[in-house]
């Protein structure tokens, strides 16, 4: 399975938890023996402007984070393109689902999900997309940018119990005919992370649900790293998800 990653994502580019030392290392250590790492390349300004205003790009430049944020968006594009042929995952940082067209917060700068889906759509690789965002926090940036697009469905599960949460995801995926299932994969809902709800095996189960829906629709699937801040469990959670996603 191809994992889009760059060693530059190890750097502490800010003081926030998404850039904390050891976070990406924990994931790479857990998944490294089982995957194929692929290079990330920053997208053109035109590709970023499909999701963001020019003023927003300039603001990210002014705070000195354009290069790392663009590299993350490029990793999401790589995972999206590969995902149309085989499951893939973007192991990238900064995350993106709190980035709107002209603003951002929550450790995000460019909306990696929106940039990647617009790339697929503009390349005529998809007609319809389904976004599953299982991060603890509501993906407001995904919704602000993509929510009014008639070709995009978005699910931010709302259930407050573990079983109901998984049922909500399974029901929504069973009802979609989208030809790509894209996942904003945040792992901070884990029982030992901020959310305290889901277990490691639940991420494998949701990965398998995504893969099954993609197969049923003869489409693609991919994931993009969002949250997840307990380094002691994060690697195992990502490994569980990609295990389910690739169907093994």
C-alpha cells in the first residue's frame, strides 16, 4: 500500500500538537514494515486556488508555513490519484479539515481534502465523491468548501456511543454511489486520546467499510491524516485503519 510521506513532516513547524516532535515518528515506526512510502510534491498555485482564495495563500506565506502546508496538500493529491486504482494514505502534516477557503484554524492551513478532490474532479477522474470525516472535531473547513458542491457527500458522525457511531458510518457508506470514498482520518476519538470513544479495532472496521463501499461502486478510496495526539496509540490506530482500507 502506498503511503505518501516526506521527512520534512518530522519538523516542528509550529508549537501545536499536530507538529509535536515524535508524532509522525510514532506512525512511521508502526506502519513502516508493512507499506511502500511514496514521495510528496507541492501542487501548483492553481491547484491550491481551486479550494482557497489568493489572499489566503498569501496569508499562509506571510506566517512562513506555505511550503510545508503545500507539501502536505501535494501528498493528499498523490494519495487521491493512487486511490483511484488502489487504496492509499497521505501521512501528512499539517492537517487540513479546519481550513476554509479564506481562513483556517485548528492546526490547519490548506484544506488537503478539498485540494485533492478538486484535483480528481478537474482531471475528470470522478463524478461523485463521499467524504467520511471521523476526526473528533467537526470538519468545518471540509463542509465550508465542499458542502455546497452537488457532487460531494460529507459525513461527520454525530453518535455519542461507540456502537451507534460505527452503525452510522456503515449505514452512510452502504447508501452512497460515489466513485471515490475519501477519509479525513483523525484518530483523536480513540479511547486513550482526547475523545475517549473508539477503540483501535474500530479504525480497522471503518477502513474495511470504506474499502467495501469503494469495491461495490467500482471506485477508489484513500485516507488523509488529520488529528490524533497520543503518540502511544497513534501508530497502532493508523496501522489498523490502513489494514482495513487495503482489505488485509
